[in-house]
C-alpha cells in the first residue's frame, strides 16, 4: 500500500495512533522550524500535543520563546518526546495526561497551566477524535457522543476553565477543519463537530472581545499525522491528500506557523477568523 502519497507502505494502527508505528514519519518542524522571539515569555497550553499538529505547534511555540503545557491522552512516549524538543529550546514543558472527554481533566489542564505561570496567554484547543464509516448505521451512540465530548465539549470546558487566568491580549486558538465547509460523509461525526467549532469560535470571539481576549480557528486540510493510519481504511490512506490542488497531504510543520501568528501580538486585531491551511482546497 502507498500509505500517504509518498510511495511508502503505511501499517494500520489502532486509534489514536503513535509516531513510532508510522513507516513514514511526519515532519513536525523538528529540524526546520526557526524561531524569532515572537512569543517570548508567553505561557501556552496545547492539547493533543503528543503528535501531529499539536506537536508541531508546541515545538514552534517553544522556539518562539513560549513555555508549553502539553495535554495528551495516553501516548506517553510521544508526549515525552515533544517535551524534549520544548526543553531543548530552553523553555519549560509540563505534561498533563488525561482524557479531555472528562470535565475534570479539562479543569486540571487549565489549573496546571495557571499554577505554573500564574496566568495563561495562549490556549490551543487541538485534540480531536475521528473514525471513518460508510453508513450512519455503523455509527454508535457512544461514538457520536465521544466525538462531541472530545472535539467540541472539551473546547467549551477548557475555555471556561482557562478564562479566569487569561490576561488581556491573550488568545484562544481552536482547530477546526476543511470539513466544516466541505463535510466528508465518511467522517460524519467528526465533520459535524468541526462545523460546531467554527460557530463556537465566531461566537466566543464576540463574547470575549471586551475582555481583550482574541479567539480564532485554523482549518487544516489533509495533514499527515498518526490519526490518519489509525482511523482510516488502507484505501483511504493510500489516496490521502491527493485530491488537493497541491496533490499531496500537508505536514504538521506546514500548519504550525499559522498558530504562531494567531498567538502572537502581531495578530492583535485578528479575532473571529478561520484560517484555512488546505493545500489549495477553497474555503469560501
């Protein structure tokens, strides 16, 4: 099987997947991202930061001068590896494992971040869950509920828990998806939550504007992460990203700079935006 458009076989994994089990490792910017001090001294939280987009964002944030609280489910090896890159950049990394479907875990993530620095400057709501189904009959009530718990309910709970610790000028960045605009039917629960995230972002930006807190979202297209070989059948993985105008999946390192911009003071008048990173797929 040509697993990722790169001509390499990619073994299937059980969700949520790990980097170590991937034949073709994603590029998180480990060897390429160069910081310019754009986030110096900021205290940040990144959920789903063990791998994929979350790891790339954590690495970029650290190299831009930020400390990072790394929230993740149970991929301890990957999370420790992310932390090592943050620490190699001279910044503090704090690991907080746990299932964000649990309200108490969301509250613990925010509390830990506040205890570390006394405040929070940037909250990146990135953790997500998806599975692929060909028919609605295959989707159980339990899976539908879990997808919403992780993808959108956790964002609400994290934002609410973090808000007392967000300073004026702080920002919340939510990970939506190209699926909010072009929902893929085989990802019905996931795509539905991504539409909810777009509306949550727009509404929360208006609600928090007078507190000096900006809220934005990033809408990635097909990005090569462990989530892909662990939640999609081989035939989908083989074609992943080939239907974009650029003809390939993106790498996590190609998404992270947008989060850096939105987290930085340079984006002081950007709020309520959804920024597409889709390899040319239009979001209008």
